[in-house]
C-alpha cells in the first residue's frame, strides 16, 4: 500500500503521454506518406492540448492529493 | 504517367454477361448460394444492369456493364481508416485485403455501390475450385473487395515490358479480363493520357457520359450513349 | 467531509447502505441480466466463427443494428456531461444528488458504444490496425480520437468528485472493500490543500468536458454526413445528433434515477423537484428535437432532389412509415403531452415519457441508417434489411450487461454524491448570499439560516 497510491496518478499520466505520443506518430506518418496532412494537423492541434490538460490533472490534482494524504498531519485541518 | 480508363459502348453491348463470368473467373470472386443471393449477398465485381423503361410498344431496354468506376476523386479512398483503399499514381483504385478491417465504410461511401463484402469465408464447389486463378488471391472472410481493372495484369505486363526495357503500351498489352472476354467489342480499355488510343479518343466522343457526374467523383469509366 | 460526522451518518445512512451490504433482491435482479448477457456473448461467438453473414446485413444495407447501437449508446453518454458539467458551472443546487448517477451512465455506456462498433467489424482481430495505420482523413479515425478523449475526460470527471466519497466509505468499510477504497481514495483527508486541488481539477474538467462531448456526437454524425448517400449528406447532422444525444441522455438518466430511488429507498434525496427539473429539460429537448427533425425533412421535401425524395418518401409514406410515425409519437407527442402538463409531470410520468423517448431515439437512429442505405442513388441496387436473431440477441445482451454493470457500480460506489449533498446542507448561507447578490442593491449580510434537515 506504501507505493500503491502512486499507481493512479501515474497511470493517468502515462495514458495521456501515450495518446500524445500516438498523435505525434500519426503526424509523422501523415508527413512521410503525404496523406491527410491537413486533417492530422487540425485534429492534433485540438487533442494534444486536451491531453496536456489531462496530464496536468494527473500530476497536479491526483498526485498532489495523494502526496498530501501521505504526509502525517498535513496542511490545514485533518 | 499513364491514366487507365475504360469506355463502354452501349450500342454494342448485348447483355451476354461474358464480362461478368470472365471477371469472376479471373479474380476468384466467391460464389454464393441462391438463398444468399436472394438475401442480397451476391458478389459481382463486374455486373450488367438491365434497365427496361416504358410500356410496349414504346419500350426502351438497355444493358449497362458496371465495373468499378475507378474514380479520380474516389470517396472510398478518403474514408478508409487504415489505408486499405488506395489510388496508384496511374489512377488505379485498388484494395489491400491484408490491411482491411472490414468496417465497410467504403461500401457506404461509394455512390455506385461497387464494393462488395465477404459476409462469410468463400467456398467454391469442387469443379470451380479447380478453376481458381493462381495469379490472384483468395480473400478471407470479413474483408471488402472490388474491381481494380485487373491490376495484377498490369503488373505482369509491366514485367514483360521491362524485359524489353520499355513502358507498357497504352493499349493492347494490358487489358482487364472483362475487356478481353467481350465478344461484341463493347468494352474498350486503354491509357486516357495517350491520344493515340481508342479509349482516349472515344472518351471525348459527343456520345460519352459518366454515371453520376455531378457528384464530383470523376469516374474513369465512360459510357457511349446509344446512337 | 473528513473526520467523524456520526450525527450526519444516521441521517445519510441510506446512502451508505447499498455499498456496505447487499440484499437478496439485488441477486434476484442481477441473475436474469447475467443470463441475457451470456446469451448475447454466445450469439457473438457465432458471429466470430461464421462471419458477419449470420446477421441480416447485405448489399446495399451493409450497416445495420450494430452501427445503430453505436450511435445510440454514444448518444446516451451525453447524460452525464449536460447535467454534471453545465449544472455545476451554473451552480444549480438541485444537481447535487444527480451528478454521480449521470457521470456513471456516461462512463459505462461509452464502453458499449465502442463495443458495438468493434462488433461491426469484419476483422476484429485487426482492430489495432486503426491505431497503427490510421489516416485522419477518415471519419472513423475522428471517432476514435474524440471518443478516447471523451472517455478519458468523463472517467476523470467521474473519479475526481468520487474521491471524497471514497474516503467516507473507506472509513466505514471492512475487508477487501476497505483495501479497495483506501487505494482509490488517494489518501483523501479533506485538508485545505487537497480540497483546493480537487476543486480546481473539477472546475477545469467541467469547462473542458462540454466542448469535448459536443465534438463526440458531431464527429459520430460526420461518419454519415461525409458520404454522398441521399439524406445523409446533410449539413444539419452535427447539431441534430448532439441534440438527439442530449435528449436520449436525459431520458436514460431519469429512468436510472427512478430505478435507484425505488431500489435503495432514496425518496428523501431524489425528490419530485429533481424529476421536475429534469422533466422540464426533457420537454425542452423534445421540442428542440422536433424542430431539427422538421427542418431536416422539410428541406428534403421542398427541394425534391430525386435521390433524396425517394428516401424521404420511403421513410414518411413507404416501407418505413410505421417506424417513422411511431418515432414521431414516441419522441414528441407522448413526452410533450405528459411533461407539458404540471399534473402529469410526476416522477412516474417522467419515467413513462423517458422510456418513450429512449425507444423513440433508437428508432430515430434506425430511420437515419436503414432507409438511406436501402435506397441508393443508382436505382438498381434497392434493398431491404431485417435484423437476424444474432443481432437482436447481441443488442439485448449489451443492454442487459450495461444495466448489470450499472447495478454493480451502485454496489461499489455511492450513487448519490454524499459529500456534495452535505456541502449543500452546510453551504446554505453562501447559496443565499449568492442569490441575494443577483438582486439589485448592495449585498447585505444575511441572517444565518439553519439547515432544514429532513422533512
């Protein structure tokens, strides 16, 4: 249980990074094959920021909550 | 760069369907039972459409051979999610069975309905199985297939021409099976970019029209109206 | 939110009860659903073995029930977004007992939408080609992208407000449940730092998930409207589908709320006023749906373009006329008749109207897909489609499985957001101050009002 709390924030962050990585791969394939470049750029420019927000959520919100939950006492009222 | 097209002279077509049979034999197109055919599962890459208009004595009958239109602006290629539909630089629209995931988007996107889906694994009766063409694949279940102007014949012709260190000639060297089989000479095939070929000449005939031209798909199959 | 609140515990005991224990009635309800699910799975194995030939699909109707289910399920998933996100942003207090149920529907039903489309593939073993070799010119790839984005977003949007409730349940659970909730609750203790992070996360997601949800069903509609088929090639499809999705989503939400209210004795939390508010939204969506449908069909009728006119005639007066007019009655006549009248706009009335809408919206998807495909532009290809028992079984199995999973969700997690209800009770002064600030004049300090508690 000691390390287990990291699992959720890290999985969400990993998923967000994996999706961004996939989108970058799509951009690369579209460029190399000269196939649907315009569409790929349009879609990527929308979804990559969204998944960056998910990444922020995983790290700032979820990781932050978990880390504060570990600290004995913590900030503010228990 | 060649641009392969077909011209179909409706004055000459007798509706004999030799083209249909030749296509099925050449491309190992699966056969289905009569019950399946009734249920709409018939597979005919090349088909002849009979149209009868009017009442006797003012009847008009027409037989229209319909291969894949091989569009310059093919909707099937646009919608395929996995690049299983592609258009070669010479304008041949073909299909990669090994890549197809069977989503049937191309079937819905084509306004001419030329794409066919393998609803089950194809089976042939014993005598037909012996007549399968070894130069062409047999498709598994769950993939789409369609006419590709017998593209494997183009590849074969190109290999032969390469021996003589030249390109494939605009007409005569490479003909799809349907064109070869037509006894009336109604199907004319050739390079539309080469002005010496009969196909390119007839494509500019005043009798020439294409199906659903206003949709903007720019098909490369021209029909010559009955004169 | 954290710490011992035993006095409130006895008040909200009914909210904890389903999570902490299971009655025999649950198993009695779950067993037939499980049986139907297994039957649907068996039907699918037949399809895997013998190919899509076991369905009623053919030429030209190569898309049928699976695609209809796909659109239908994704449509239902718009329940959570509207209620949860928009009402949160509007600070509507009546959303508090509803948000969890809505968000749960969204996350669960999205899997069934995805499942439906995977079932429609001729080669599901090649599913990952879509990721490896995808082309973003294809509307199916837009679907993959937007549905993944939406699924991730709505899962996060379900999870974040669940964390404080997980902490509450963790402190009351034993055994394996305690371990599970401890793991999921991320060590929530309700410290100011944690609360600040959580509230920021929820606020950001509430804003972001709305355009994502709109994009999802727009993109689903573009699978149809990007083709050249008659009556599919319509510019109205994006907004039309989103409206229909929200419409069917609210209906599904009302039904599920009524079900959990009955099953878990939540009459004190899901009051008639909540059903009334949702019913008024459902009524508004019914009128909006009627407007879009009318506009779509009038345009097709007036122009009289041949290919479209044939499809329109087939829908309105031809082979599909019974289904079309049934859809009009189910989606418009019945809901408006029940919900426009205050006397019939009761809990039971809203459930009847919602059930009518759910069936009617499925019919609407059916009428979008099948008549067009059966009447293609080139007239020699006219066809017909009747679903086979395989397709019907799989659909029944999918619906049963969804209900079953929803029931399991209510067993694992509180279906009413306990901390938000408590926050509502404790925050009455702020709520009143906010409302006073909307009125003219300076904001005067408000005399504190005691929480009204149980009636």
